C-alpha cells in the first residue's frame, strides 16, 4: 500500500504516511477513512517524504473537488505536511488542493518539527 494511516482518538490525531507512488485511489481511501472515523476535526500529520504523486492533472482536480466538499462540512483540524526537499512542483499541486480549508496548516521538511508544531494546535470540531 502506498498510503497508510492511524488514528489516535485520545489525542484527536490522524497520522498519514506515504511510501512510493500515490494514486488517486490511495488518497480517496484516506478521505473515506477520515469520514468513516469521524475524524475531519482531528489534527493531521502527513509524512510524504518517501512518496510521490502518480496522478494525472484530471485526477488531481477530482481530488481537489472532493477535498473542498469535505472542507465544507465543518471545522477541519490542523494539517502538518512533511515534504521532501526535491518535490517543489508536485508539492505545489498538493498544497493548492488542501489549503482551501479554514484551519492552521504548515509545511515542513523534518518530521520532528512537524510533530512539535501539530502538538501545539487544537483539534477542530468534534465529529
């Protein structure tokens, strides 16, 4: 699996880790898990240092539409994205897709910095 995730209900935290090529279907499963678990308001730590998107522009657009629909359902939890240094153009597409939500969001190159920042953020709405 290119994307895996865990939920920590006590901390209201979802950790998402990418490994290898990530497809539209992979991201769709993450969105499904968020909704099914009632975790839209959870803080999210997304580690994409070992991954890269394997999607067409059309697939990225479809995911952007779905992400915006989810954002419209209520307060989203803070998002910490950990990205590799060498993926500037790919990262810009991803950032554009997730930045529309009204929530704290930062991009990091180091996982420990992202974790510390996210710990200081409050979860979003209760779902």
